[in-house]
C-alpha cells in the first residue's frame, strides 16, 4: 500500500513521540527504584514490567498509527525520539518527578502516622494491664496444672489401694 510523504512524516513524528513516551516511562521506573531502594529481584521484575508496557504500547501505536506496517522510518523515529528525550529533558523530568514522589511519600507517611498514633497510644495503655492479667493467668494455670497432677497421682494411688483390697 502506498503512503504519501505527509503520511510517512506523520507516522515518523508519532513514533518519535512514542520514543519520548518510552523514555519517560523508563525514567518513572528509575525514579521509583531510587525512591524506594529496590532489591535486585525487584529491579529485575520492574525491568520485565517496563519492557511489557513498552512492547504493548509500541504494538498498539503501530497498529493505530500505521495499520501494523513496520517501516524503517518508524524504528528510526522511536530511536530518535528516545535519544532527544534523554539528551534534553530527562534529567529535569527525573528531578521534578523525584521531588514529587518524595513529597507524596512524606504526605503518605504523615497521614499513616496520624492514623496509627491513637492505636499506638491504646496499645501502650493496655499493654501493662494485659501483661499483668496474662502473668496472673499463667500463674493460676500453673497452679491448676499442679492440682491436676496431684489429683491424677492421688487417683492412681486410690486405684492401687482398691485393687489390693
């Protein structure tokens, strides 16, 4: 199928924007890894997730923009869009996104602290009385176990006496 030059330019620019978007998604994953200090396993899983997202995104873009036809200028458009993004605004994007994530994390932790403060206070209030009750119960349970052992021993003696007579 023949595509006009303006159509090819449209596809090239659209795929360049897809390259920029893939760079932004990659930077989002990098900021998340830096913010939460992920382990090697988490990093590997996030890389797999990144490639799945990018693969489905590029697949969808290719089908919606060029009807699924892959041409060399589409691949160059993605590559050029990614390179331009990483050379120009990647650092600024990561800085702003990192600051926003740290701010959101601080807000989340503050809200969590506000929610958990009454529960911690309640725990501290009932910890000592519950400990005292538990110790008393443990002491009483120990006495009952001694009483049980004494009764059991007494019944054994009683059975022996009754067998002899």
